[in-house]
C-alpha cells in the first residue's frame, strides 16, 4: 500500500488502512563486528489488527519494536507509522507522534523511580489537553483494571516485578493509543494476572486499537490474529491464525476507539515534549 501521503499524524491519506509499514528495514549496530539486528525486514501491519511477534532471543524483536515505537531509526529502509516516515521527522515530531499515537510497554518497564504508581500511569497524559484531576482519575481507572488500585501510592521499588509490569501496562494504555506495542508484557505475571492482561488487550483490540505483542509464549501469541516469526534479524514467516473468537473484520477507522470512557486522544495537541519516558 502506498504510504506517500502528505497528511498529518492523523494519517488521513493513502495509508489509512495501514498502521505500520516496514520496507526493507535494516538495523546494524557497530560494535567492532557489525551486528545485523534486523537484516532486511518488510512488513505491513493493518490498522486495528492484532499481531504477535515471536523468535529466539537476539532475533531482533525488541529492535523492531523500538523502530516502530519511534525510539530509534533504521540504518536502511523505511519505517512508516500512522502515515509518517519516522526517519523524516524531527526529534520533536517523533516525540509527539510517540506521545499521541503509541503506547509502549518496555521489556524492562522503564518506570520513573521517583514517581508513584499512579503518577507513572498519569504521566503520558501530559500530551493530552486534560486537567490534572482528570489525568489522575483516568490513571486510577487503569490501575484498577490491571488489579493495582491498592498500590497507587507505591514507588516502583516498593512493587514486585509483576506489579511493575502491570504499572507499565497501565501507563501504555492510559492515553487510549491507536497503536499498542508490548514487549514481553506477561513475562513476569502469574497465570491469572496474565489472563486478565490478555483480556484487557483483547478489549482494546475489539475497540479498534492496533496491537503488536512480543512474546516467547505460544499461548500468548495465539490470542493474536497472526504471528510474525523472526529469525536472525529476518522475517522467517507469517502465520495467520483462525482467530475463532475474533471477528474477521473490524472497523478500520478510529471513531469507535474508546476504552473505559477516558479521555479521547482525538484532540491531543502539541503538548510539551517533557513527557516522554
Ligand atoms: N544497542 C545495541 N548495540 C549493539 N548490539 C545490539 C544493541 N541492541 C541489540 N543488539 C543486538 O541485536 C540483536 C537483536 O537484539 P534484540 O534486543 O532485538 O533481540 P530480541 O529478539 O528482542 O531478544 P530477546 O528475546 O532476548 O529480548 C542481538 O544480537 C543484540 O545483541
Ligand atoms: Mg527483546
């Protein structure tokens, strides 16, 4: 699909049906010997789809997520997110795109150590034009939904690993982002909590959010519509799943996207840069 539109971050151009497009993407790290973390990957992620990414350790999964999450730019090739060529944006534009469109759950959580759980979750909303009270209310709602209402005032080092992971999840979802990127989101969770989180993902997906989830667990991947298998920095194969409990077609537009009645991202404007994590 063409991605040559000139639209703004709302992507109202030829790329409307595509959330993410990678074309011949290479990422090479120069550490003495060059490391080809990604070695020519082309991939299209339709808007509103649910994709799992699997592959052995070191196959390039986190590298791919960092590129799609606008945290990094490719050595070669193009990464288009929401109609924007990420490498062509200024740092500020990239930060804004990330803050308004993407919810990122890092493999290493990246919580702010001096902020409480509630403050961590509320943080991304600095990009939204909503007041502090509304931000805290929305953050509290998300914390409740990941089962941490009673830990709102804890600092990250006063939380267990699985609880930190859930704070990171709540933070990624608090802006109701169009695109959720989750790198091993259930790695530290017990079975019951994992099931709750996967149900929450399904709920966001049902509301039209584009979901990309990295996992080593087959049963986690099987909640998606397709599994992208990476091997040594290349796309080994794409496995389409039946998705028996998921409708085959879902609204491509963003109008229906709203979870939990929180703030709508639709009129998020150019907030200050400071909120990036
Ligand atoms: N900043 C960096 N500098 C040099 N090499 C790197 C850097 N980041 C990643 N790599 C290398 O790139 C390759 C891909 O790393 P990546 O983190 O994407 O793997 P992964 O698939 O996420 O693995 P895991 O399942 O262990 O998280 C690895 O060989 C890694 O050592
Ligand atoms: Mg990784």
